C-alpha cells in the first residue's frame, strides 16, 4: 500500500463585466424577462488537496477537498 498526497493551487482573474444578468423569453411566447445573479469576484483563489491510498495495482481510495474563495463568495466541495 502506498499513500500519495496531492495539492493544486491557483488564482483566477475575471476580465470584463462582473455582473451576472441575462434576458430570457419562453419558447411559446410571452414577455421577455431578465434574470440576475450574484456579482462575480474579480480575483479568487482555487485549492484542491487530498490523499490517495493505493490498495492494489487496480484499486485506489482517495479523499480530498476542493474550494474557491474570493472577496465576496466561497465554494467548497
């Protein structure tokens, strides 16, 4: 058995407009409407870390965490 750590880190920079808006209309007609989401972060940090345990030549068991953090938002998995 072999235990292997892994780590990946990066920075993401968003160019252009940070607003999240789109105009939609139903297929069968009707009035168009606007959908607005939360504003995106200009810069954010992305991290992926974990451990992989090799049980045999065909089987590996892994556990990890990934996330993205900016000044106004957080996302983890």
